[in-house]
C-alpha cells in the first residue's frame, strides 16, 4: 500500500477523486440538510448534517494530497535538470 503513495502521479489522481467526493458530499449535505423542505427521518437528517462536516474535511485532505504530489513532481523535474 505504501508503494501506491510513493508514486506522485497516482496520489495526484487519488487527490482529484477525493476532492470530487468531498464536494459532492458537501453539496448533497447542504441541499438535504438546509434547502430540502420535505419530511426526512432523524437518521437521514443527522447523516446529511454529518456530510456537511465530512465533505469539507475530504476537500482539505484532497487539496493537501494534491499540493504534496505536485511538489514531489516538481521536485523530481528540478533534480533531473540539475543533473
């Protein structure tokens, strides 16, 4: 599993998926918890409110993964040019 995270291209692709999943969770959570006026059970309401917390958390994690993988990709290019 650690070999997967050693490849910055794979981490960059995974970060995009995490960002999309976080954005989707945030938007669905906001719509369902605050904008939808239908009757929902308490379990569904709690889940939707939790999505408004977990969604931005995934966005932050995906963004940090993206920054780290781009840094590693850029670092690899500069070491090749210097050599």
